[in-house]
C-alpha cells in the first residue's frame, strides 16, 4: 500500500529553500541561483557566488531569513511563457539552461515580494509560516553534480512545523556529535584516514575484526537462502561499461585511464557487470532459476572532496552485493524474499523501525517504458503482498531500473538509507542473457540487484553511532578484558586470557601496574563488554569475577563456564 508523503512538511521545507535563496540574494546581490530541493529532514540550495562562505556567514543569512519571514510575503505561483521566463532570468545561465530543458511552451515560477524563482511547487501560502528553521552547513558542489561544470556553494538547512520538533532535532544533532563514528573509530583504534589516499579508509586490526564479522553474519544468512558467492575483478575493460550503460550514464563517477595491453580500463564502480559475465559462462535452464549470486565486491566511485565524511562517504567501499537471475513471473516472489532477508539482517542490530520507498524512472534512463512499468509494478506487488507501506520517490531510480530503498531508524531517531532492491531488464537485454524455458525456447531472464548493508564501511559507521561505540558482544572488537589486581595474578590471568582466545573469543590482558579502578576505567573507555577481574581470592579458588560494562558483577565463576556463555553469545 502506498504511503502518502507529509505534503505540508514538504511544502514548508520547499518554501524554506526559497526563503534561503531570497536572503542570500539580498545579502550578496551578484549571486547566481541554481536549484534548491527538499532532502531528508530539510533542504539545500546551490549558489554561484563571488564570496567563499564560512559557517559564520550562515548566522547572518539565517537572520536575514527571519527578517524576510516576518514581512509576511505572499507566495504566489503562475505559469509564464518560456520567452517571458528567459527575460526574467536573462542574467542567470543556470536558470536559462533549466528553462530550455523543460518540455512545452511554458514554465512555472513562484514569487514572494520582489523575489522570483523557477519552481514547480508546492509551497506554503506566506513566508510568515516559515518559522522553525536552522541553517546547518555549507559545502562545495558542482552544477548538476558534474565536476567539469561550474563549482558552486551549497547551503544546507532544516525546517519543521513546530519549535518542539526543531528543538528535538537540534538535541539529536548534539547527541550525534558526542558519538560521531570518527571519534569512536579513533578511540577504539578501528580505522583511520591518510592524505596519501583521500576518501579511502585504512582498517586497523580491531576494525577489520568488526568488518569481517559483519560479512560473516551476512554470509551465514545467505547460505540459508541458497546464495552462491563469487568474486570478480576490480579492474575491467571500458567496453564492458559501454555495454552496461555506465559509460554514458555514470561516467562522471568512474575512475578510468588504467592502461592494460594498450587498452583503457577502469576501476569498477559496482559489481553487476562482473556477475553478468559469470552468468554468461554457460547455458542455463529454467530449472536452475533463480540463481542468487552474491559478492562482497570492493568498488570505487568519485566523490567530491567536500562531501567525504568518515566512513559515511568514501571513494572506495565494499558492497554486500547480490544479483538474482529469475523468470519474469517469479520477480515479485524473489523481491519478497530479498525484503525478508533485509528485515532479518537489520533485526540482529536492533533496527525495528524500517521504512520502504520505491524510486521510479529518472529523467535519464535506458530501456523501454513498458519494461520499466513491469519492473515498478513487481516492486509494488511484493511490498503490498507483504503488507508493507511505502512511498513513491518519483524520478529517483537508477538509470537501468526502479528500486526499493530501505531506510532504517537508529537509536537516536535518525533515518539511514542502506538497502536497495532493484529490478533490471536492461542489463540482461544489453548483455544478451538467456535461459532455456520449459518449451525449449530461449528467453531473457529478469535481474534483481540487491544490497542490504549497502556499503559495509558506511553500515559500520552507522552501527558505531547507533550503539554509541558499545557494540554487542558478538561484534565487539575486544570482547573480554582480563584485569589483574596485583602482579601476583599474572600467570593465572594469562592462562584465562588464552582460554578465551583459543575458543575464538577476542580477549586482551591488562597486567599493567595501574590500580584496578584505572584498569576498569580503561576497559570501559574501550567499550569492552566483559571485564574479568582476578585478585588473590580468585587465584586461590581458581575462580573469576565477571564485571559487566554497566557495573554489575558476578562472582565465583570458572573460566570453562564463561567460555561456554561467550560462545553462546557469539552464535548467529
């Protein structure tokens, strides 16, 4: 069932973007306006400016927005001829380009006071209704996300219908700053970044433990669902990407110019063409379908330096990818299976609030409208049959097919888009994929692209903030810390520590000269779930004291029983 978007809130945020543009234009009259869409909980607007904006400038712009809001300008829309629009925006090449791209003889404009902007709507009726907003950041961007076009400045903001909602959001942002995954990653010695490889994370030993455990859990679920796992090359000839459509539609996000035997190759931005080549290795019968082909593939995509953000936005990442080849009539059931798989994986991490959205055919796409409709209807049917609500995101699909976007809500109430399930008829057609049907005819399979964590790097960053660094026992990089009260317990403590490690449980030993209170404090800073305290009494009785992260203690335990308990916590 399709879920209705909160139209009032959308209109409010859309109007706030226009108010931002009006304020910037009044403060910096030589500015050229481009576009300002609604995104997530807020909005942004891109500007071509003579001045390089700083965070301090946002305060002045926000004050001007409040001043304009109080003037209660009526927001009025109307259609005008393209010729009239070109006259209104004659000094703005960005707006003129937009006008030329619009179909038909007219375009829609909206005005508030003396300010006019190209816009389809909708809006609130007056600027006085835009009360509860805040500008949050400024960054660099490019016109139409093309780094070969004009460089712009992007101002982000949020807007809400009540002061309570705005304050709740701001409190959440302050809380998020305390648990920024970049801080936690440094504190726990998980990963780092270096200027010699911008946008590419370096995983340390402890970070790689967590990374590998995420893959291990995903593999566990995939084995139960009859996925086969493959591995395909990171570098492939550019001809492959021309066949897939990436060369024409995704060129700006790819790294090319890798010469091999005199021909140009590229670092792959995604894994699907490699999976397609594997499918083509031999003929397939309808009896083999569906073929569920998984790959933990490392991909590279160009990202602007201004948007790189820890593990959340990187230039090299690993996708928990899968490509499902099936008969067209089995599409909906395979999509349902992928959705159930996603819900099972997310539930392991305590993500209970999950939202679905269907992104439909974009302005630039490949393939026939008929096949796009079949693919979109299959996504809708799967969600409806499962009784799940969803919203429609018009024009936000990939160039080769529509998709379900799965959004999860973390412990701080923030939404993250992680999973995608895309239906694709175009790759199988472009690569001439076939299977032999029951009547011995040759047919083209449908293809489903499926990633659940999405980027494992990004998912790890989300988990670090979701759990505030306190990862569950099975996922923690150090699961047990063995702490001695005096040097006399060193030999016994080493033996205990070895018992845990021999059984696949990550344990570390602290036999430093620090007081036990300091050792406990350090273990808590390191977010270690179990602290094993060993003193004279424990050594004499061959027992252990278990201290949990929250301070609760269990006494007179033995190492064998604790190992069994730990192994139970490790089970998937």
